[in-house]
């Protein structure tokens, strides 16, 4: 279930992983006009965990419908 800012809610009979996947590929999963598709690969940043380490960037697959 997703609750909107005005108290409305939308229910989805699926697990969180499927909901998140559908949201990331651009489906309206959080109410009317909630699609958020940003084309291009997913960028993950691994932050440094020690003084001698640097931030590492890893790119995932292209996102599309």
C-alpha cells in the first residue's frame, strides 16, 4: 500500500521487490501521475569505509519500459 500526501492510498497485491521494479521502470505505482522514469543506467555509489578508500561508482543496466 502507498499513501499519498492528501490521505488517499493505492494498494498493490505484490511483494516489495516487484513494486520497486515496476516503479523504477516507469509504471505509476504510487498514485495518479506518479511515474518517474529516468532513462539511462542505474548509478550506485559505494562510499569509502576507511581513510585510504575512495568512492566507487558502478553502473547497472539501461532502464526502459
